[in-house]
C-alpha cells in the first residue's frame, strides 16, 4: 500500500494561524500580515484560500498589526508616482448615504475652496439603496479622476480630487465587491479607509461600529500617520452627526488623544427615505437654509480643521469651521 503527500500551498500557513480554533487561534503579526497581503496582491493565492482567509479574519476581527501589514502591502502597488500627487488631507468615502443627504461633500469642497488640497477616494454599488459619493459628485458636475495624472491636475486646479479605488487599486475594488458573494463585509472595508494612497500628512476617518475606532486609531499610529482623526460618522461616512455627541480619537505626532464634542442640535435630525442633492445645492448657494445640514457641515469642518492644525482647541476649531464655510466659492456648484 503506497501513500503520497501533497506539498502544502505557501499561503496555507496564514489560514492555519487564523483557523486553529478557540484556544489555538491568534492574530497575525505585522510581518505575517504584510507577507500574506503581498501574496494576495501578486495573485499568488487560490480564490478558495482568499475566501477562507477573509472570513476567518472577519470572525476573529482584525488587529491593528494585521491592518497595518495589509495596508502597507497594498500601498506598494497602488501609490501614485513619486511627487505626482500632493494632497494635504486624505478623505475616504466608502459607506454611501441611506438616511441623510451627503452633507459631508459640502464640507470637503469648502475646505478645497479655502486652499486645502483634499484627495477623496471611494467606491460604489456594493450595498443597494445607498447614494455613493462617485454618483453624487457626478450629479453635482464635479469631475471624477480616473488616473493619477488627472488627480494631480484636479488638485492643482480645484484643490479637490475624487478617484474611485478601482482606478488605483483594482485588487481592493475586487475585495470590496465580494460582499454579495460572502454575505459579510470583510477586512477590505477597513483597509480601504486606511489606505491614504497619496500619503497625505493628515487623514480623517469614519467608522460605523464604535469598537473599530480604537483599532483604526492604533493602526494609524503603527502606520506612522502624522495627524489623523477617527469618529463614528453618519451612516459610516465622514460626517458629524449634529444631533449626538461625538467622540473623536486622534493621532498626533506619535501620540494617541481622545476628545468628546458636544451635540449641536437639541432634537433628532429629520431622516429621508431617498438622499438627494437638491438640499445641498440650495444650502451651498444660500437659497434655502437647512439647520441639520449646516450643523453637520460645521461639525465636520471643525474636526477636519483640528486635524489639519492640532493646536486648535474646540472653540477655535468651530470658529475656523464657520469661516471656512462662509468663504466657500458659491459658484463652484
């Protein structure tokens, strides 16, 4: 009776680490996570292995060391040419809006009007019934960049550029689109928010589940991000909820900080069954005031202003936010 052995696939070691059961499972360290994701970026992993890997991470929940290793590996194959794109603020947008209008877009554009070079990246279509940023910007007649050359030109001309993740990291787009197949979000959702492909010195982040805030904060520290803010935004987007207090976790010059911003509205904001852009245009052009939208914008701008200038206290951050809003170019939209 003869026996034969089959050589194990190199990637199986990482699945084995994550799948040893309740007592044997552990998180990958940075080097293991980096190596595993590097294999994925090089298409050296079987699709069955990839699915098992993503779901084991989902069950365990990713660690900061794992996220830092994953992001580092993806950055190597998604960054722009050296010196081509110079952004000051990285703004990720991957959730889409379902119950409120996308007021955060006006905050980002107002920052751009005040000279801040904002690079925004996102995706669309992975969850039905949501208004995604790419579609919203197209309706607002704001150009979508499909190459780093276009992004650099848009930042020079408009101080704002939006680029779909599919245009600079097809792999990440593929991973994000696996949700309908797997039935669950994966670590790709966290990775995309942390990617900061242009290596902007300041980045702003939103989480949907509060438990991910500290994970993202610690990951940003491991990645050496000079200045960053993480908070639970409306619907998962980087948008301050004015009808609730807001806990902001920061990274500044290698230190972790935490502040709580008080609520800006006494009541609950009106929800909508279908987010639209008409209220945004009316508020931007001073045609019709919207209290919820205004406070959402000012609150978001205050967090962004303090991220860009960590020496600002809360009072001065809000004062600067109001100045930024009032100084916007009303003819932009």
